[in-house]
C-alpha cells in the first residue's frame, strides 16, 4: 500500500465535475490526517492546495 509512504499531497481543483472520476486510493478504510500547508487560487477559479501529513 502506498499511502503510508505519502507525506505530502498536492491537489489541483477546478469547480467543474464531469463523470464518476477515478478513485485515488483503494483498500481498507484507514483515515489519514493531512493539514493544509499552502493554498493558491488563480483567476480562472483553479485552486492548488498543498497538504502535509499531521
């Protein structure tokens, strides 16, 4: 399982949803806490958020 090796996530989000999407993780439900470290918003409504593991 890759999740234990992840100490930072960088997520690009846009306010449009199309389709069902692709799961990022699979396996057992195992909540992992991350905190927002930085967030940048752009004029086209895209947001980049950097999360670090708590």
